[in-house]
């Protein structure tokens, strides 16, 4: 940690000095030690939010706003949790340390799709990590109390990666939930605007995802000034977390004369699809079909029952049955249709034991 760079106040002139040092360093591979030269503390209105009020039609430079969308962040998050369901555990158990964040943050250019806007977005290098989006509300008066560090930058377009290196003890952000390694992707504040005889409340937002240190500070400085001790800012941050894992023990029917197998699945994976992609076939020849005598598998419609498994341990790690599956398997409470089952439901992890082709176990 870079404790000796923490300070209660950094004026604008000194801030510019850090930025110049950052420009020289950012063209090289950044280590945590080198990144110390670019650290600055956002902990005083003088260098964070005491700026000229931004009008409703005024924007920060294009390089800070044109590529990023909070809607895209929300859509990405909804897609990730769609299969695994809303978390039923404290997701902080999956947080990774700052050193891992420094090693694994990267940025990717995303083309526009039906589900996401085009832009440059943060991503994890390690496939066993995922990017989570979180929101926190912090009091603005006196500054946020966050130390920022640039991991990548030095480009003319302002693109880079800037993360929170430290949450200052006793600062406004202390205890709110923000963690070292998080990257601020947007900030939103409220301001009152006089419109004739009435005063209306407006929201002013700036996007900071995949920005260099310099561009991030510029975005922060563009926010409306603090006018009250009660003023707050809502920060949307992205956080690297490890994906919850399910350790699966597979048991084959005695007639198959195969040893037990062990595999690892990630929370949110469909059980049938996950097993098939790992070379494990589910095709119980004795399955009782519910699709008018069709041939082969039903294509995951949940009617052929050829992918049924018996769950010996870990039933609580699986998604709830839908009505069709519950009716078909009502006489077999330990059975599940793999094509209709998601493991690690609720972002849980643990051990799962299943028997493949359970009807063959009854012979």
C-alpha cells in the first residue's frame, strides 16, 4: 500500500504536477509502486467539487462521455445475474484483493448489439473473475476521501483505466462499501434549477468508465459545486469478483463400470449444457418420455427426461423447479431435469453430488 502518498488536501497546482508525472509513467507498464506517483486524494472541495456550476446543457469533453452508457452497464449486470438469479449470499465474500485487481483489469471495445450499446468497457482478464456493478451514495461536503490510481493511460483521447487505490480512513466514503480496486464508472448529483416561478430538481451525471486519471479528474471537476453539507453524490463502481464455483461429483450407474468423476462449474451455468460441453453425455435409455414418443433428446424442452439426474447432495444449490418439471418428477423428489436446472442459484457455491441416468440405478 502507498500510505505515504495519502494527504488531507492536494491543491490544483500540485494535482497538475501529479498529472504530468503520470503522463510520463503511463506509457510504460505500470506497477503498484510506479502508480504511486499518480495517486491523488479526492478529499477536499477545493480539488474535487468546488467548481463553477455546470448548466443543464453543458457537458464534459466528448472523450469522457461519448463512449459510455450507464444503461449498458445495467444491461450487462442483468444479463450476468439472469441465469443465477438475485444473489442470496453476501457478494463481498467473492471480492478479490487490490493486487489481483491491478493485474486483471483490462478494457475492451464492444460493438453495438441488441442488448448493449457500443463503447469501451472494463473487463476481467482472468476468466474465473467477473465484473460486478454497484452503487453507493456518499456525502460530498469535505470531499469523498478516495485515492485514485491510474493503471493505464497516456493517450490523447483520454482513454485509460483508473481505480480506487485506497479509501481514506475517516473520509466520507469510509464504511460505505466502496473497496480498493473498484473503478468509478459514473457519478450523479442533484441540483436545483430555477425555472420561472418554480425550482426543479435535476440530475447531473458524468461517465468515467475507462478514462485515464487526467480525464477522470476532469469529469469530477465538471460536477456542480457543493452548496450544502447535505449534498450527496451517487457513485456507480465496477468491481472484480471471483465467480462462485460448484464442485460436482458425478456417479455413473454400476452397469456402466465407470469411476466417479469430479468437475467444477460456475454459478449460473445450465447443468445439461455445462456437462455436455465438458464431454459428459446425458442420455438415459430407460427414461420415461413425456413428448408423445419422440426420438432422441427434446432439445432442452423438458419433455424427454433423458437428461434427468438424481441429486444426492447440494439440492439447495440448484434453481427452483418450474411447474412442468415439478409435475413430471413429483414422484421423484431427488430428481432434476438437467436441461431445466441452473447450478449455483442465487450466486451460491458448494458441493454437488449427482447420479447420472438414475433409472438405470433402479435395475
